[in-house]
C-alpha cells in the first residue's frame, strides 16, 4: 500500500492567488463589461531586453551545430556565468567568493524551497511576518512546522514586521531559532534592512549557531547606496548565511528561469555528535542527484545582462517599474493612505483605511474602482489590515488605475 506523505495534507489549501482569481472572476461574471486592472500580480510585464534576446538567439544557433551542441551541463552551472556573477555582483562590493560557492539555479523559488532538505526535521524555524509563503510551506511539507492553529503554525516563530515596529523585526526572544528566513528588499512589504539591523541578525546567528537563509531576489531595486545588496556585506555572514538570487525581477526572467544560490564553504551545520558538516558539499551532492542544471540558453541569457549594454538595458526596465512605484506612492499618499515600501522595491504596502480587513478592502477596491490589489493577510497574520500593490504594470495601466482610485475616493 502506497501511503501518502501526511505533511502534504497539513498544507493549507487556500492558495492566495487562486482565491484572488476566483473573486475577480466572480466580479467579471457579474460585470462582463468592466475593464479590471490588476496591481496585484507579482509577475513582470516588460519584454526581455535586446542584449538577452541576442544572446539567446546565438545560443540556439550554437545548439544547431555539431560543434556547438551542448547536452547535460554541470549541475552547478557553467563557469562563464558563475565568473560573471563573482565579477559583477560581488567583487565591486568587496566580497570575495570562490567560484565553487556559486550554484546556478532555475529560479530562487526552487532553491529557497529545496534548501531546507539539508536540515534535520526538528530544527526550529523563524520567519518575518508577513512573508513569501514558500518558506513556510516547504518546511510544512517535511513536517517541521507542527500543526496549524489560529492562522499560525505551532512550531514556527513568527517575527512581526508592521508599521508599529517600523518594519524592523525584533530578534527572537526565548527559545532560539535554528534557521531564519530573511527577505530584503521584502516581498510583500517593499521595505529594506539597514546594515546595522542586518548585523544584529548575523551576530544572533553566530552566537546561537543558527543558519540564515537570505532571499535577495529584489536586490536590483535598491537605490539607496547605504542599504546592503547582499548579506555578505556584513562581516561574519559567510559563516552563517546562504543567499538566494533570481533574475526574475532583475531582468524579467520569470518565463526564462535562472538565478543563483551562494553557499559559502565556511557555512556548516552540526551533527548530534558535534561534528561540523559544510553545507556547500551537501548542497552540491543534493543538486547532482536531483537537479540537472539550468538550460544552456537560459545561462547565456543571464550572462548577457552583465554586458555593458545588458546592464544599461535592465536598469532602464527597473527604472520604468520604479517610476510606477513613485507615482503610486505619491497618489496614494495624497489621498491620505498610509504607505510603505516602494522606494527600494517594486512593492507598495498600504494600510487599509479605518481598520478595514485586507479582504474587505480588496473587495471594495475591486467593486468600486475595478482595480485588483493583494490582501496582506494572505502573506501571514501580521499582514492583516494591509494590502500590497505591485509596480510591475505598464505605465498606461498603472496611471489608469491610479486615476480610478482617485475618483473612487471622492
Ligand atoms: C519572485 C520572488 C522570487 C523569485 O522566484 P523565481 O523562482 O526566481 O522566479 C524569490 N523570492 C521572492 C520573495 C520573490 O518574490
């Protein structure tokens, strides 16, 4: 008899974006003529830049020849891309990493979800709240989170980040956490962490022998030069942190699939006997068994964003989205809404007016202005009373949505 992994049955069914789609479809059935604008989705809208397209065409043509054909590549990625990453993303910030510390992935979702496999099932995890749902759900699947009660998992330490604490999570009190997920710039709040605050987390991890899993998927959106773009800008981080990067938001790769994970050789975890096991070797072993590499064409595409033209072109697209963010912030604030984020991230996190719940505001906005936002509570209990707007739309549609919100507010 084949038995099910019961932990999958513990997963909460309500997948946020499916619920949103259901409500939007119900609205459309009742109002077939309405033109609904979504400021809710987390996907990009602008096409790939010319440097990337050119590199992909070239890579495809190579594959069409006997000499240029590539079959299985190295599981950890091609050196041409790993070298470009070291040279462009880390060396200019004074971070010296070894090429073997870079693992090319097929997106940060897979690796942030899979990395927990290397850790004993009863590690105690901590997450900032609200948060990208992948971190918790991937831990639920292996039975690490306990039971779900009152909108929370019993074996997860939730660290609230709200307007009340300035979106700066406090270090865990009481039982220390073993594994901490941090995401900066943050999805969904769009807020960032300063070097001083991040240093507290690195020191906490070093002191408690904890592991930090740091998601830097939005680092390309940071404009403030004082804000760290990598946790390795903090001394000691290479002993306690693994960092995930993605080209999805950096260069519109949501449909291409490529990113990378940094696993420094100095990061290790313990056995019950007190032996230290380096995660770098373990991750390589795991990847060689379960992953056959990101496609050659995708890796050539990623390499192209580090060319002088590529850099300029992806910056233009990021500026395009950040223009949206600036206009969204200005308009929403002028209407009296309390907004956060949007300055170093493509997300605006808005407090709902008059203590409305996230879902009531979502419905009011959908029916009143035909604009879709994302209910904050879908990202965790501390997201209640907030909604998220994304800056990934086109200028035209974003402006139109803002005009409608203005009219609706009168
Ligand atoms: C979009 C996003 C990612 C990137 O996922 P990919 O698999 O690389 O597309 C990772 N983390 C967060 C928090 C995100 O919002």
